[in-house]
C-alpha cells in the first residue's frame, strides 16, 4: 500500500512549490531592499520571520514601523501574494482530503494499523453478504474477532454499526489482491483462518491460492456454487469447500431419511442462543419439486439416491435436461400442481430463486392439500419476516445454512470429523444421542468445546495424565462439588489417527488426546477451570488440595459446604 505522506506530498506538489517560490522571492527582496535609516536590508532570519507572519495574516507590525517606502511597497506585494498562495495551498489540501480515493486510502491505512496491533486470534472473512454477516455475528458471540474484506462500501458501513460482542475490522477492497490479504494480517501468527464468501467464484479461488502460498497453516473455508469450482479449490491444500445447493440437498435428504440425524446435525451446528429445532415426523410417499435449476438438480439427485419418488414442475419450457415425467408449467398455478398429483403428495419443495413465487406456490399447495409438508428455499435475507409469517414447515435460507456449517467447522474443528462419522448412525443410535443431548442442555442449542490435553492448553490435566490415571468420568466431575457431574457429554475422542465416537466414562486419557464436548456454557467454563488449575484438578481427582494458602482453604471450605448442602 502506498505511503499516505508520499501520496499527500505528491498531490500537493504544485501548491507547495508555489509557497516555497513566493516565500523565497519575498525573503530575498527584504534582504536586498534597504531600510529607512540604513543602507542594509533585513537579515535572512528577520526577513523570513516577517514574511511568515505577514503571509499568515497575523500582522504583528513591530518590524514594519521603521520601513522605508520601498520596503512598504514590497510588503504590500508580499501580503497579497502570500495570502493568495496560502489560499491556493489550503484549497488544494481540502480537495485532496475530500477526494474519495484518498479517503479510501486513509481508511485502508488506518485498517492496516489496527490489524497490525492485534494480539488475539482472528479470522479473515472475504465477503459480508447474508452469509458473511451471519458468520461474523456467530464468531463474535464466541469472542472470536473477524477481519472483513468486501468490495461494497455499504456492506462495510453496516459492519461498523453492527451490534457485535467483539467489534470487527472492515475494509473496502478486492480480496483477490494479495496485498489486501497481507494488510489484513494473513501472515501474522494470530490469523487462524480465512473464509472466502465472495459472490464471484473466481475471487474465492484467488483467495484460496493466496492463502496456500502465503500461509498454508491457516484454515481455509470457501463457498463454491458449482461443482467444477468446488473440485478446483479442493485440488490443492487442506481446503474445505461448502456448496450451498449441496448443503440444502443433504439437509433435506437427511430430514426425510433420518429425522433424528437431521435434528442432531441442526443442534450441533446451530449458533449460540438459538432455540432447539423441534423434531419432524414425515410420512412416506411422493414429493413435488418446483424448479429445476442448480438447487433443484441437487435436491432431485439426493432424493433419488435414497429412493424417494419425486415429481418435478419446471416453468421454463425450453429446458431440455428435466427428468422424464416432469410437469412443464408454472408451479404457482393450481393446474400445474394438480398435474403433479399434489393432493396425494406428502411434501412439496419450492426451490426457485424467486421468493414471492416460492411462497405463492406453497400457499396454493396448502389449499389443495392442507396436510402436505412444505419446504421453501429463501434467497433474500430481508424476506425473513414474511417467510416466518407463512408458517411453513421448513425454510432453507442460503446464507444461514452455509454460515451455520462454516461456524461449526471454525468453532470446533473436531465437529467436522464427528459429523462425517455420525452420518452413518442408525435411527436408534441417533435417537439415543439426541436424548442424551437433551439431558445436558436447556432450550438452546448445545455449547460445543474441545479439550486438547497438552502442556500449553491444559497444563493441570497434562501433569495429572503424565503421573496418574485419569478417565473421561473425571473430566465430567463438577469442580464445585466432585460428587456431582457437569451438564456435559463427550461426543468424540481423537487420538492420533484413531477416532472414538461417544467415548465411555471409563476411557483412560492420554497426552495428545482431543475430546469434543457438548453441554452448557457454564459446564464449558468449569471444565476448563479443572483442566488448567492444579489445585482444582487435585480436588476433582483425589478430594484434596495441594496448597495450604488462605484462598485454597476458602475454596476447600466452600466445596465441603456445597457437598453437605447437595
């Protein structure tokens, strides 16, 4: 990025030269022109002093009392010339300061300075549309700072006034330029990852390449709307790519195939503070799919894979790749819905990219079949209110679905491994896990956290695992009263290349283990207290404390009273 001082001096070159020349001429003139009582003129210092307060219109006047007529005439010229030159210079300066390009440069320079002084983990988010804004909000709720890059100044302005728990930094720029990502701190050790959410897929690809070359250790997650771009980004580096249409289709397929797994995935990938999604119960039968674009094709392929009979309604009669038996006509019209046997269908998916048409289609379908299960694709975030008022069974909002999945991967990297294995759960096992999660949470989505047994992250636990046997059940003890358990559930244990789903309580822990926990926010804080504090873990494991300090004695007294009260 160019230096602000250099740019300013370059833009003010002409007025600065004019000031220097005018001052030089009149300083030399006062040195040469003789005074009234002397043949000698002023010294250079006196001349510069006099021109300076004359040109700035201060006008002290103590030197001019003994001027000769020649000096007074030269002074008159100096007054007008220097004042005019100053006005020219100030006007040029104001013009530069009001120049949109220079103002952007100032903001960019300020942005780079703020990023440079950060001493906390952050993620770079390229694109602040529907998905980006929801992801930044979710990261902020987890005390994770975001550095936002977006080409649209209006989007960055929205970020600046957003009500975030952790304020984010934003800049108006093109994320595909390497120097922009450098200014955003991509090479700093505090940068934990980069998320590419630009509307142009080429920009996301450029960001992926830049991350791979400048900081291959940083996590990279991108959105790709086409399979070709998805494969391209996945072809190099340890990248993660989310296709919104495939994400929609996977969610709907999972809902029909295994409602319990769908609920499990929704709960575990939900944003903090969201309410738990209620279970769905869907009858078996044929479905209607309205719209056969990229979203429609993804849904059709997924439902066909699991053996769901599906009938397509497509309004574009010129399309040649629609499945055989499709109805060509507008899905908003009752005649098209009747041709697709809407009266006998168990579900209908309004999957076009037009929100009003999708709502109209479903409202017409409900009039023809009040028991039908309604699924709508929502394209615009600003239509939340009308989709909510419609009372539909399921709304798939593009930005929300992608943001949820990305947030889940960022918050707890182990969650991705867990979900990839959990997708193969049978219904009875999924139902059992859902029941166990309900037992440790309230009405909001569960809090997920990761325990890494190492000296840096969990020093107290690391020391105990090295010297004695520590089990999963020990982590679940309440550090305020070891006879009670925290509201927490171990979901996944990763040891080297091995994976353990739902590790049992008597599982022996080892250094290097990574454990995915699920529960309440309070349980998260208390468990981290146990793993980081030597005295606390000593109490949890052996009902003892190692220190006889006054503070520890107070804690011990509190623990004993708590146990007696419990």
